[in-house]
C-alpha cells in the first residue's frame, strides 16, 4: 500500500459564503469530514500550516483512493498529492541508478 502526502490550500476562488453564520456551517462540515477521515484511518495525520491558508494530510492507499479524497472537497479545497517513496526503497533505487550510470560511462571508455 502506497503512502501519500497531500498539501492542501483553501481555494479563495471557490464560492465561499460571505455570511459568517453560513461560513461557520461550511467550516464545521469540513472539520466533520476531516474528523471522519481521521477516525476511519483514511488520514493517518492531518495538520494546518501556520499561515492559516492550508495544511497537509498523510494517508495510505492506492491512486484511486487518493483521487477520491482529493476530489471530495473540490472546489473549496485544492490538493497537491505526492506519493511517498520510503527512504530505504529510494536509497536502493538511487544506488542502482548511480551504479548503472558508472557502468555505462566505464563501458564507453
């Protein structure tokens, strides 16, 4: 199962309510959705950035899970999703690539 980092931002071009009461209702709906995703384990971690305009979520699953999550809150929230390659896996891949490059250079001499 893949692990993902989602960086999200409020979409200021979205149709946010201007009435404070309605705005609070939308905010509570978003918080309830986030609570649900944390309670069900769909989000392993969730946080806000200190600028107040976005944050991050860490989750696991496959690409279709991530697409569903990203689109769930669109257009109010915009997500940038990155699959996380574990350090040990990335280290093995990088070493193999460097080794192949060195062998290629050595063979062309």
